[in-house]
C-alpha cells in the first residue's frame, strides 16, 4: 500500500494499493499541478519510485528521509565498518585482543577482540 499522511494532523489523506511511481502519481494528479507545486516537504523511506514521483509532480518539494530508516541505515553502515575492521585485524593476525597469534597472552581481554 501507498499511504499519504499529513504529519501535523497525523491524518491519513490518501491510500492506494501498490507501491510504485504510477500509484503515487495518482495522488498528485488528484491534488492537481498547482497544489502539488505548493508542497515544500515530503517525507519518505528512500525508495527510488517515491523520489521520482515527487520530482516529477512537486518541483518545489524537498524529500526528508524518515528517522526510522535513517537510524536503520546508520546501524547497517556501522555493522559493515565493524565487520571490515574485524576482518582486517583477523587477517593480519590480530584477533586476540590486539596481540598477534604468536604472542603469549598477558592480561585480560575486554571481550571485543580488538583490545
């Protein structure tokens, strides 16, 4: 489903089956070019089809990414970096708290494997 919500009032303005540029274009067609052209901010989840529909119908609108997806993407990016750092350390032989595999273990590890 495609759902259009008025954020200040938290009211659903329009909904339709489907998730595509064509589906969202139907909403903008109901608004008409004059009212669609007055939109300044549109929140979305980052789907290309939303960006394309807004770009085509709302020339003055800026797209604001919703906080849920921004936090999700940031967490995924941190996971990717953490995995890359860990693999680099492991491949270099530094998997035991920052010490090489051939070094004797002295002291205790903080549990991260990175010293």
